[in-house]
């Protein structure tokens, strides 16, 4: 064999080796899996992902290690996962902010429809608008009237830019002709603390507020869901005459080009995990609505959500 042919053969052999996954799909997983969560510890996204991780780890025979990477409405964690190897050992919790921020923020360089592999959707967030119990605002009408007549804009907290609560509150401002100032935090607990401290006038947040409403420290004025949240009397925005329902995504994704067999193993494991008592209890505690979608259906849902909310995002992206 000529030297040039030997070199070509060596190059082809190396390329073949590099193209192989770290482990064969049938042996997956052989080492612990990292589950990146884009919000701080203690919030509903973090706690419920930990409940899922515990059961998925039991099913697969390897632990899922939660790694919190909060910031930018979970976009930092999504950007991180797009740069990892697609071998199934680095996956991420994917929520609404991480999806829609690719339109909202010029600093976000990924495209979830191209740079991620959808694995499974596990739940929907249920969002509400709240004030402190000692607030003068007893109803949504009180709040909106005050915002319309205030000498300076009211302020509100959320768990980050591009989250469903942020987007819906901004759309509500458009519909009512009001202005308010968004104060984004890195997690739900931080947003709640800001309201409790009096740093903001109101809060729009996923239902990590449930215990605070139940013990009387916060007042729920309205919910951003399609129907009332079970156990609470607060009206939906639609009941109040505003045709608004918050976008809502909580799922699991990995880097693009993951092996289909590995995706199937993870998808099936998460499907079983959302049916456990541990996850159901967590969902009740934090006001999540379990909603399973397999990889294909989740991918379609992501595209539909982007298509529906991109026009609004482009209208006020420059404000943040």
C-alpha cells in the first residue's frame, strides 16, 4: 500500500473513532448524568427537578446530579448545555424563559429548535399576580387603576427576563395602557423576597407563592392560566376581560444530535418519574400542572410556542 493511501486510511479510521459516542446506547448510562437547572436552589423548578432526578436515577441505575446555573431567565443554563457533548451525560431543565429569550435578548446565541434535542415535557407552570397582604390593592382593577394614575411607574418582580410571567405582565400592560418597571431576579424565592421586603409593588410569578398565600402573607389577585388554579378563588385574566394565557414550558432537553435510543431511554424514565408520589407532591406544593409530552410532541410544542410569542418579544426586546 502506498504511503498516501496509508495516510488516508489512518485519517478515515480516526474520523470514525471520533464520530462514535462515548458509550454505546445499549450500555447507557454507565456514569452519573448531570441535570443542569437554570434557576437557584429552593424554587419550584429546582425542587421538582430534584424529585424527578431522584426517580430517573433509580430507574437508570446511575444518579442524576443537579447542577444549578441560574441567570438570564435560565438562558445561561441552556447556552451551556448546547455546548456539551450529545452523549446523554449532560442534559438540562428547559423552561419558558430559556426558550423565548432567544428572541428577546441579543446576547442569546442559541436556537432551541436547532441546538437542542427535546427529550420530554414534564409539566406546565401556573402563574399568578400577587401583592403583599397589607397592600391597598385588593383586586386587579385596583392595581391597574393605580398604575394608570401613578406619578411614577409601579414595579414588579419575577424570576427573570423572558419568563412566562414577565411576558404576560408586559402584554397586560399593553392591553391596559399602563406602564410598570420589571425587576428580574434569578429565582422565584428571590422574587418573593423582594415583594415581601417591599422592594417592589407587586409580583408576577409561578406558584412558588402557594404557601405564602395559604398563610396569609401574600394576596393573589389573578392567575395567568386558562382556568382557575385548583384551591384558589382568584380569577383568570380571561375572566377579567383580557384574552391572555401565559406561555408555559417545563421539560428536559439535551444538546443537538443526541442518539435516538438514548433519548428514548430518558424520555421513558421521565414519563415514569412524573407519575411518582414525590413529583406529584412537589407539583402540588409549587403549583405545577403535570403535562407529559414525548420528544417529538415536545419539539413541536416548542416551535408553536416560539411562533405564537415572537411578535410580542420583538416589540419590546429593546426595553430590557
